[in-house]
C-alpha cells in the first residue's frame, strides 16, 4: 500500500488506512481505492505522534507529547505522552484530553470508549514504582469539544 509507515489502523468503513510515518512522526491516511496518501497532522505544529487510531465517530485519537527532545526521545513515548482528538474533517489542531498515557491507547470500534495505561512515571502520586494501571473512559462532546 505504501513505501513507508507503521502502526496502521483501518477506517470504520474499511476504505482508508490511518498510519504513522514513524514513531514520533506524522499521521497519514492512504485511500484503498485510489492509493492516494494524505497528511493528517501536517497542518499544525506538533512534536510527532506514537499512535493514531480511528474513534467510532470517525475522529482520530492521537498519542504524543507536547515537546520532543531528540537527545532523550523516550520520555515523549512514556511519561510525557498525552492523548488528543483530531476531528475527522482535519480542521485545526487536535484537542488535548487532559490525560497522559504510556505508549498507545486502545479504542472501541462501536462506542466512544478508550483504554490506556498509566505507570509510576505518568501518575507518580498514585502509583508505586514499577506499577502500571489500565484506565478506561468515554469521550463525550460538549459543544463539539471532546472531553473525557
């Protein structure tokens, strides 16, 4: 389908594949019929993403840090990664959901529910060293703005 990319996710109708160019990279889609590759996250400044997944309403859940340090990249994947929602029309920057995550989240294909992992680096006040937890929440929209 493409000559580059990783971490692919099928669109709900099965006509597109959402993917990252690389870890800490930009998100793109490829149309299954036309094979045209289109950028998803190049229309605003960002530090790159580690995951991009379709939500059940067609919006896109992104995982990535606000800042990226090439000298020490791994905190951007673990303790500094946040979750964001990009609207399906790709208008404007994504909206932060106000929670961190380790690596990437999981999404429901039928409901606006997501699950993600927190550990002692992302949630230090609540977790002992070396412990991780799986969290789950629903995304709701208040006046078009996504929130957990």
